[in-house]
C-alpha cells in the first residue's frame, strides 16, 4: 500500500510487525479467507481497463454466486454495451426494513507493463503483500463483498432486510455507465435506504500502526474552468505592452494568493474533533476550537497553514493545473489559457465559485468558462446506527484507532447516489500506509494482513447492519 510466499489453505508462516510483535499469519487461516483470496486473485488477473471492459469480471463473479446457490433471478448482468456490463445481486432477507446497497467498481486505470516491476495483471504475492493493478482500488473490496455474501449464504444467515451488492463499470472513466446507468435505467435493482461504499472509506496506518478509520459522508465536487485571453498578436520583433500571456499571468498571480472562506459542516467539525485525539500542542487546541460553533476562524487559518490536507477540508479550493499559450516562437501570442481545477465544498454552489473567480481575476479581458462540472450530491446525514456499529467493530479489531466521519477531496460513485437521494457512507476495513499510496500508480499493492482483516471487518459489518440485535 523480496521472497515469494506461496499461500496455502491454512498458512503456517507468521509475520513480524515493525514493532517486533508477532501478528496474525500472513496467509488465509480458514476457508472463508481462502475464498476471498481466490476471488481476489481471479479479479486482479482479469484486465478491466477501459479497452477491455468489466463484463468478463462480472460474469466470473456471477458464476461464483450461482455455484454458491444464489437463484438465477437474483443475479443480473446489465449495462449499455456487451463489453461494459454491471453485476447486481440481491440477497433476500425478511423484508422488515428497506434494503441496504453495497457498491464497488470492477474497472481499473491503465497499467503499462514496462512501468511496473512485473506484469500488473498477474496476481503477485511477495513479502506479505499482494501486488497487481486494482489491489487497492478496488478489487480488494470487490472480492471482500463477494466472499462475504457467499459466506453469509453458506451459513444460512437471514438478514432483516435485503442486501444488494452492485459491482459496476466505468467509475474510473466517468459517469456514462455504472451507478449512473443503473439509476437512470434500472433503479429498482439498486434502490435502498442507504448505501455502503467501500471505495469511499478505509483506514490510514503509519509505521505499521492503524491510526484512523474514516467514514465518508460527503465529497467535494470536481469542477474545471478555463481562463482565456485572446489578442490580435503580431511579430515578436515588434513587441507591444498588451500581451495575452502577460495578462493571463496577472490573473493567475491574483488567483494564487486567494483563499475561499472557511466553511465547516457537521462532518468536518466532527472530523477535527475526533482527529484531535492523535494530535498535541497548538494543532490539538485548534482542532478542538474549530469543532465548536461558532467556528474559531483564527484557529482554522492556523490549521490551514499547518497542512494542505486540513486546508482542503475547510474550504473550496481552486488551483491552476494546465497552461497553454502562443502559436509560434517568433510571434506574439494570440491566445493564452489555463485550466483551473476546483474542488467545491458540497454546501457551496457553482454560481458562487465562478463569481468568485471573476471577482479575484478582476479583468474583463480574461474570459472564464466552466469546462466540466461533476454531479453534485448533498452531504449524507450522520446516521447514529452506522457510526455506532463502525465504532464498536473498529474498537474490537484495532484498539485505539480513531474512527471519524470525513469528507473526501476526491470523487467516487457515492456522489451520484447522493444526488439521486440515496445517502452513502464510505466504510471499509482495509488499511493502507498513509506514506505509501500506490493506487493508480506503479506496483500497486495491499498488505496481506490488511486484506484479511478487511474481509473480516466487512463480514461483521454486513451482519451487524442487517441483524436485529
């Protein structure tokens, strides 16, 4: 998140943590973990990048469900294109409560073999890690959901409500398929009281120690704006004061020193309150200060200066990410443009963002247009039942870990469901080293111990959320 370890049905090799204490065995310790590992390996070795699609993976999972005894009518493979299909399965319960939806995406970003230390589409086991494209984003959780659904079926568990699991296509490539397609075309398959989205959750560890487990209740909204200046240009041998590049540079300079106002909400205030337990000194004091109402703005600004992560949690952000200008080395530029990527707070709005950009740029010759706006979904209300269950399970499995609601600066399929009126909670028991994030990158990996612990956590979570006790 090196010698090769061959994992057997019951492993006899133990690993030693960085603290020097003996941890759980590095391989599967029972048939349920072995099933999860087998499914994980199968999924990683099915190439589900955009050029291949996810249908083959969806069909493989459907075959496993049929073998486990799920009725054919409860397994659906649907989508807009034969190569890009989604899998939806329903585990019927007593029906005393509305269904819960669990989602994951099967597609992965491209991985070029020449960029990796080994074939990214071969499941590789080395030194207590599982390597391969999608091992963290997010075939670990796809395998987790499938294995635990099959386990519950074999155990004869009868939930108090239907459990729906949707493994979808195209999360990495946009909103044309996957959750958006299901909502628009066959919503009845996934309609639920609320959704658990492992892709939006998970834990952070440092130096082998689990630190924080997040419950994502909201996401910032992705926006791209184009700043552009046009000019008649001319010969570079006869320069003039009015230059498209200089004018754009002035606008970008003004934007570079501007900060959107501090704006905390229920989720981010609780995030800082709970996160304060692992801090000391001024940072701890400031976190506690901004967790109160009204927010201590001076404390918030100190936190923003202390960490770009904290800053991103407290305000809408806009930053220049691409620059283009001119058409020839010996000509004055006729156009100059920049891409401004904004991550908008869920309680903010696009009109406010573009009006703020115009005010900061303060130049009528710099045009500002919105090039892309992601689907905007509201914050999910903090559900006491979900929060209490995650608190209890985490305390039992990882004593001392800080469980906190959080707002993601990135994007997942959760925003699409929230926009459609289905609250979403990003919850996962998979932990990753906060100093070694490899999702979408070279030699993507997850620790074997972290994977198996995550499978156990999700099994307990599924049962707890669908049981009467």
